[in-house]
C-alpha cells in the first residue's frame, strides 16, 4: 500500500527515520513529505535513502503530474509524525501553504498524527480545541506520551516511539470487512459494593475487551463499549470515532447498559468478568472494627447477563461469551475444552472464547491465548499473541456467522 509520512519540524523527526523503516519492512511503499523546517532536523538525503523514493518539499515540483494533490489522492494512509502544534493548527483550519497541507487536504485516506511538542503547547486551549476538531473529523491521534522533552523538560508532549506509531498506522490499513456491523462489547470487571468504600472485584484489566473494540472499529464496525472499571491508560486504546463508551460499575449496572446496547446491536460480545455473587447487603456506612466481631458477608447470586441476552436474542443476532478457566491440571487442554463445551451449551452462546487463566496467565497481561468454540462445540478458531491478535481471530469467527442486515 502507499503510505505518505509527513514529517514536520520537531526534534522528534529523527525518530521518524525508524518509523519509515518499519513501514517499509512491513511491505509498504513510503513517500516522505517533510516541511522545510523538518529538514533542519533531518536532511533530505536521509529521507530519500531510507524511503527509497524521491523527496521534495515544494508544491511547485512535478507540476505536470499535479504532485501537490496526487500524493494525497494516491495515498492509502497518511501519517504525520512528528505533528507539531503549528501543523495541527493548520490541519484544523484546512491551511494548505505547503506540500504537507495540500497532501492532507487532497486525501480521503485515513490520517494518523503523532503529536510532539512541549507540554505547555500540548495543554494550551488552542491545541486542545484543534485536536478535538481533528478527532471529530476522524483523524486518529497517537499519543503523545508523557516523558522527557527537548531541553530537559518533562511532561506530556513526547512523541510515541516509532514501533508504537507503526502499530497504530498499520492497524488503519486493515480491510473494513465489518463495515455496517453494530457491535456491543462489555469489558473489564464488575465491582460489587460491600459498603461505600469496599467492593468484591476481580483482576480483569479490560485489555482484551478494549482490544476487541479497537479491532472491530478499525475493521469498520460501530462499537458500543460498556466499560466496567477499566483504567484510563487501558481505555485510551478505545479512543476512536466509531467507539462510544458507556461506564458500568456493578453487575447490575452492566446488565442495564448491555441490555440497552444490545437493542441496537447485531453482535454482542460479553468479554467482561462479571461477579457471580454480590453481597446481600450493601452497608450504608463503612463497616468498622469498632462494631465488634468479624462481619460475615452473605452473598446472593447475580443474574447471568449473557444468558439473559441469549433469551432475548433477536433473529440474526450473534452472541459471544467468554470463559476464563482454571483447569485442575495447569495446561490441560482437554479438560479446558470439556468445561468450555458445557458452558457453551448452558449459556446458549453462538461462540465461546476460552482462555486459561491463573496467577501468571491471562489477567493484566499484554499477551493472551484463546480458542473459540462454535455452537456445535467444535473449535472454530484459535489464536495466541497480543490481545489484538486474539481480538482479530475472535472477530474473524464472528464475521463467518454474521449476516449483514442489508
Ligand atoms: O460462567 P462464567 O462466569 O465463566 O461465564 C463467563 C461468561 O459469562 C462471560 O462471557 C461473562 O461476561 C458472562 N457472565 C455474565 N453474567 C454473569 C457471569 C458471567 O454475563 N453473572
């Protein structure tokens, strides 16, 4: 595919040399469009050598082939890295006074920007407003990270590492094979309150569910993500124009939110870890030692949300459950599958994603391994690696049985 990497004038330009290398290594044709200021940080011969394509900054070169718009028209993706506050402001206003500007105005391809600037500039109300404008137009924003900035300062504004930008960029090149799909995904773990400060919870970080939401949105789906107690750093990966986030605390909240979301969704994925039980009594005031004795916590059962969604299923709706299992013998796949098949039958889901969890497995990790069981109990997919890779395998299996409504 054709990728344009627009490089604007920040010290982080040197990191974009590595970004270009990574995109070429992934098999893409890369054209670098630097601003004149960018060339003060990294020279034109470097960009030509590394991209193996001619590089120009002028809108007046190659006029016969209308290069100033052709670059944007022919691009499958435009990445602006680093994106300075100045270029971000120009993008928001649609200013095209250089080749980067004309390329961006002429393109209908996805655009990803990797901001890089001083923390004060990033926090400035003008930059905030410009970023929101770009986001609302569908521009994807990668970063910035918080860390060391030019001149020894530190704060938010540091450009992401080339590997991270390349991963975000390549995700935008995936086929939009889920276009038209409305999908409701629950993620995270519920908290069942004991008193105003304590709860019964679980170790789910929400990473797998957020990865599913991001993958589905990248593939063209409209996503409602019901997030149960997910940390802001994990949830940041769900910032996408096609993802609407609803928040849920307890199982009861999650049931309400998922029932609402399911009414408008053709696909439902219950990736959240829902508490099977909740305290029978929610104390109005904090339980204290002064009250004397050790309090006994009586539990009552929570409704099985996914089973309820299956009972209310509309014609054509695809419902996916998750099963996190701890087999008696760690790594015993046969036992894992046997339990999973029983669970799939009990819940009546179309697909069940099964993974083994344990003290060092599954939860809070970047990596995962899972098998997907179909309605007949057969293994229809398996994947291991990043949670994104597992998410894509699950969505492939959904795609197989999903019938687009029109
Ligand atoms: O039975 P188990 O808790 O292992 O089932 C896991 C699957 O069921 C997950 O998809 C989870 O989101 C869902 N679940 C639910 N309501 C509950 C418990 C689990 O929907 N009360």
